[in-house]
C-alpha cells in the first residue's frame, strides 16, 4: 500500500483521483486504503431468502410500471385506471427504479464533498454510472465523457452556452426541432434551418445545401421527433457535418427509451460529437439526464455556469477550475436521478431495444390503420411506411377542436393524450398548413388555444388492447367533443 502525506491526499481528493474516505484515511494514517464500501445493516434475525431475480421482458414489463392500474376519477365520478398515451412528454416510473432509489437512500451521502463512508458509496455510484451511460450509448470513457445535467433542455442550453462563441457563429438546425434544440441556439447566434418534406421527414439534401452555402460551425438535429416520431439518420448527418468541418449535436430526448443508440458510426466521420437526453423520458422520474461528448471537445469547452464543485481553489482574485466533467456540473448533484437512470438503463437493455421497437411498430400500425378509416380525420406523417418512426402518432379532425377532444378523452374515458404544438411550433405549423397570419392570431388568442394536433405516444408498457379501446371510444368522444365545442369561445380560423 502506497503512503501518502496529508497535503498530497487532499490534492488528489480535489482532483477527484481518490474518494473522500480514502483521503481521510490517508490524513489519519499516512496511507491510501481502498475506500471500503459499507453495506447497510438490514436488521437482526434470520435473513429472509433472497427473491429470485426478475427477468424483464416486453411481455412482463407492464407488471413493473408504477401506477398503470391506479384508478383515477373520471368526470362522472367513476374510477378506472388511466390509459397513458403521453409517454413522449414523460414516462411513469419503473418499479425496479424506485426500489433501487429506495435502497440507495440507505447509504445516501453528499457526492464528492463528504467525509463519510456513505458519501464514498454515493460518490462511487455517481461516478460509475457515468460509465454505464457511456456503454448504453455504445461507447466508453476512452473517447467520450458523460456530464450529468438536469434535463435535455438544460443540457442543450449548456451546450449552446459552451459552443457558441460569437453572434456571427452559424448553427444548422432543422425545422423538426423541439424548442429546446432551437431557441438556445437562436438566442445566441445565427441559425439556418434545413426543411422537412410534406410528410414531415427531414430533407437531408437541404442539410448538405446549407452546409455548402454557409460556414456552419455546429449542426444540431433531433434523433427522433416528438411530433411525428421520425428517427433521423444522425450518422449520415454527422458525416455531412464533419466533411464540412462542423461538429454535430444530437438531441436524444425521444430516442433513448425507444431505440438502441450508438455514439459511434460505421466510420469515424459518422460518429457523434455531442448527445443530450433526459432521464425522465426513460422511466426514472427524478429529473436528470446527460450530455455525452467527445472528451477532447468537452474538455476544450465549458458552459457559462459556475459554482461549487467546479473549482480546485479560489483566491481573492483568481480561480483554479477542475476539468470536465466536474467543470460542467456546478452545484450539488442530483444523485437520485443518477441512481434511477442507472437502473432504468439496466432494465431497458434487459427488455431489449429490438423487442421495444417491434412492439412500438405493432402499436403504431394498429393505431394508424384504425385512425385512417375515421371520417374527417387527418393523420400526420407517413401512414404507409412507418418503420422509421418511434411510437408517436399525431392526428387532427377537420371538424373538431383538438383541445376539446383531448379534454373529453381524459374526462370521460380516462385516456391521457397531448394536444397542441408540442414545443415544436414551426414543425407543427408546417405539417398542419398554418399560415404566418394564423400564427400571429394564435399568439393573441387568450381563451381557447385551438391550433395543433392530438398526439398519442407509446411507452414500453402500452398494449394492443389499449389501442383497441381507444379506437373503439374515439367516434363517440369526437361526437361529444363536437357538443362540447358549442360551449367554448371561437378564437381562431381553424376552430
Ligand atoms: C425532442 C425533444 N427534445 C427535447 C425535449 C426537452 O426535454 P426536457 O423537457 O426533458 O428538457 C423534449 C421534450 O419533450 C423533446 O421531445
């Protein structure tokens, strides 16, 4: 065992090379013992036999999702479990995620700051989960660094604050982006947008054209759309970006719970520079998420957020900062989100992304086939070729208001959908054919916001029976919504 003086131990601690418990031991003994993980004392008596470990599959996962059978009061006072078709917004918790969080709370301590065994254990979990995230994204710490963030929105804002150096920088985005991957750039520099086609797919040739015509610094694109579910060929976009000397940022918020994703492409130029996602969209409702970036990129930039945890030493007039990832993580970490994320990754991988994709395809197909036969309906996106979609289906009626319909679906049938423009207004206006004048009218509309679509978005636990039930009640819900509309104030041309 190597010996270490107090000063060196504290220095190594500050650099994050050794854990606080190890530093403390070194200060006391002049040695660097391995931090001994302390397992919680579960109480005396004969230990209960360990239950056989559960194997999670697409067929049994519904049994391990919190709240699916929870009766919810409907408008008429009856109670029934909700059908949750709003998983693109957020996903319910997995039972194993909650169990893991509960168990880790027994040894909960401050991360990287405490001098206690519990602090060591929590710090260890916090750090090793970074490797799990990297592995989940098909890579390792050899090339990439995982930085924890609060949400995808937080991560994209941090990236924009770190990467944009001048208002004259040019960022290439697409018209299919969520506001979280549009406004952080738009508010800092010039953004040029690749168009989508009439079905809503990103036009790759437009990306190439814009890259040729502009000195683009960063290309940013969603991996999957929260409006149409289209999956982007981000490795193709990465190749285009790199050939033009640009970096690529991928908004992974809608892909992580639906498809296996790899930072590495088939060839080096196809690999992704930065990827961002939220943990709450993958069955762990404690906030959190991550930016995964090329290590040399992450080390070369830092977001404009500072505070505790980011520094080695601060004097009256100078500051010595830590390296990434700490430099990107100012403030006390959200440990429980990291614990939940690690477990959610384990479960999703065990269920398997092939099985998840196949399941979503089945649900998408059934829903779309059922919807297209309804009178006066518009189903957005491609209704024939759907293998490039995650589980998201959006639609509209020419004679029913989307808000009134969504309210009726929830109040009378306990079906949770989402309606509106889903924080992707430019994309939704394109798909629905809303004009500039109508958009301006919409901004002034204060009583009933009526433009947009209804969205059904699937999670791994939704069933074909739920889709059948939805299709069965939809005609009645539409008729009732038409009645409801008589009580609402008209306020835009689409009403
Ligand atoms: C495609 C996409 N990007 C980014 C976000 C932002 O995610 P969060 O609200 O978790 O920050 C969302 C949220 O719906 C999304 O769908």
